[in-house]
C-alpha cells in the first residue's frame, strides 16, 4: 500500500493490492484484497469491506456495516447505524449488510439495519428503508423495486449489465 497523505489510518487491516487514496479516515476496519478506497472516505471501527470493491469519494460507512465482495459504492453514499439518533444517552446500533455484486448509486442513503441483496442496484439519490431483494433495481425515496438486473456474468466481479425489466 502506498503512503497516503493527509489521512488518519488507525489499526486498519488492508488486503493485498488494495489502493487507498489520500484524505481518508479509516479506524480499526478490515478491507479485503484488490479494493479501491477513494479520497474523502470515512470508515469506522469494525466495518468489513470485501475483495474487489470500489468505494468512490465522500462515502461514510459507520460501525455495524458489512460490505461483501465486488460491491460498487458511488460518490456521496451515506450509511447509517442508529435509527433514532440523539447527541447523548443510550442508543441501539443496527447491523447493515450489502451482499456481493450489489451497486449503490450516487448520493443514496442507506437506513440502519437493512440488507441489500446480491447484485441489487440502488438508483442514484435513493433512500433505502427496507431490505432489497437479490437482483432488484430500486429507486426513490423511499426506495421501491422497479425491476431486476441480470446476474454478473462471472463469479469474481465481471461486467454487470444494467438492463432493467419493468415490473
Ligand atoms: C436506476 C437506474 C439504474 C435506472 O436506469 P435505466 O434502467 O437506464 O432507466 P431510465 O434511465 O430509462 O429510467 C427509467 C425511469 O426511472 C426513472 N429513474 C431513473 N433513475 C432514477 C433514480 N435514480 N431515481 C428515481 N427515478 C429514477 C426515470 O426518470 C424513468 O422514469 P419514467 O419511466 O417515468 O420516465 C439509473 O437511473 C441510476 O440511478 N443508476 C445509478 C447511477 C449512479 O449513481 N452511478 C454511479 C457511477 S458514478
């Protein structure tokens, strides 16, 4: 891994051939092999990110999130982990999982505790409030299913076709 500039990286475990760009904050998280973490990405303690993922700039990933292999996360995606946040007092952390080959469109917000299915596609600007089925395309606020997309042609993250089937 090349040295990063203006970054805070504390006890992060980073797999072989992963690229971490400048101006990131990574705290006690685990990042797999051949994954790209772009600039201005903030990842909290305990987060796991798989192999062959792409995390584009300005993404926030708090504690409680697991991202499996070959996931694409577009710029300005925000994950959350507390459904009823307050500045002080008790809170409940919910667990969120993004399954392999899923793609999350730019500027989307993922509410706490949802599961995003394998190869699912979240349209740009969506707010995901419920679990997303495998292969579903969802858009909107709140995000609703508008179609499905074919499975990736190769098991290790080959090109994903964006064709959509209207429901
Ligand atoms: C959801 C998405 C995959 C749909 O693409 P598509 O299958 O080619 O569909 P179209 O662009 O033809 O749009 C179909 C309909 O959905 C609507 N739509 C498309 N994307 C939408 C979105 N993100 N949110 C809400 N509605 C959306 C369109 O307005 C259109 O509505 P209409 O049928 O009433 O005219 C795509 O628009 C999208 O958001 N992709 C993610 C882009 C992204 O963030 N890329 C990151 C790389 S930088």
